[in-house]
């Protein structure tokens, strides 16, 4: 069965998945790169960006689960671009001509446009529809493989509220952001639907995995 999976989603101790304000210069606002320093240190990350070196411990082992078995991605409009991206007809995402998704990628937005075919197997499709409808389409496009929910916090929270997430890997980073977009708001009692494990890494982050049980 095709699962809906979240991987490597970083949150602060107070639950923010991004800081504010989001902009072209600072995609994560005042959070800067602090939510992802743990990931940038891994060998997995370096392999992806063509750099040598990197750690090979707990963070690396868990971060690597991001890609295997994934056949499509869903993301929110604010992950795809900074505020106002839809006013730029040339905007094709942050990731250059060969984005790291390598699969059909569904951008949830109220500002739809024609699909954009990129190099390396990524085609961006823009959808103004409910989480369940977008997931159904992504699942068909994934052709038997799993669907990754790439973020940001708003979209993941909406999918969690709709009961559509099978596996969630969140990385709790020991910083307090105080403001931004929070992942867990409005999800009281969510833990009763999941088996939850946490692993503390020597790097200082805690890996939480939520596996759906009902
Ligand atoms: N912490 C992490 O690991 C991580 C991972 C990925 C991304 N991020 C960051 O998270 C931030 C983005 O998160 P976010 O919570 O602000 O936003 P988001 O989840 O990326 O996108 C939310 C937006 O998507 C559109 N949307 C959502 N549901 C929709 C629906 N059913 N129909 C139509 N449109 C829909 C709406 O935008 P419109 O109305 O404008 O179309 C909505 O405001 C960025 O800074 C990104 O870099 C963090």
C-alpha cells in the first residue's frame, strides 16, 4: 500500500517549522539556517549537493530515509516560493533546473498555473484542491510508490488534521524561535493515532517518528 510520508521536517523546541517573515533573501525568516544545521552536517546532504565529507552517525542514517520508495511529492505554496512568487511568470522554485524531487510534484496553491517540466524527472503541478483530492492525484502519479509530504508546516498540519499522514519524521532542534508557523497547533490528542519513538542524537537534535496505528 502507498503511504504518505514526511521526512526531515525540522521544528524548534516551541514547535515552529519556519521563522518569519519569509522572503526571497531569507526563506525561513529570522530562523535563518538554524533549523537545518543538523542536516547540512550529514554525508547524505553533502552527497546530494556534490560536496565531500559529512557525518555518518544517527542524523545521517535517519536523514537518508527521505528518498527511497517515493514516487511523488506534495508541497505548499510557501515552500515553492517566497511571498508573491505567483506574480512572477518565470518562477520555477528555489532549486534550479534540476530540482531534487525527481518525480511529479504537486504544489498546493490558490494561484494555479500550467505544469512546469524540469530536468531530472520533476514536473510541478499546481493544484487548488483539498488535501484528500491532491493526495489521491499524487498517489496515482506515484504509481504504487509512496507520496512524500514536503512541507511547510501549514500543509503538513492540514494533512495531519485530515488523518492523511502515515509516517511523520520530525526533528526537534534545541532552539526557541518564538514566532513563525507552528506545526502542532489544533492537533490536540494526535498522539493517540500514532506509535511514537524518539531518538536523541549526539548533535543535539531529537528525531521523532510517528507511525500511524489506526
Ligand atoms: N522545517 C522544515 O523542515 C521545512 C521544510 C519545508 C519547508 N519549510 C519552510 O516552511 C515555510 C513554508 O511553510 P508555511 O507553513 O508558511 O506554508 P506552506 O505549508 O508551504 O504553504 C501554505 C500555503 O499553501 C497554499 N495552500 C495550502 N493548502 C491549500 C489548499 N488546500 N488549496 C489551495 N492552496 C493551498 C496557500 O497559499 P496561497 O493561498 O498563497 O496559494 C497556503 O498559504 C517556508 O519558509 C519553507 O522554507 C520548512
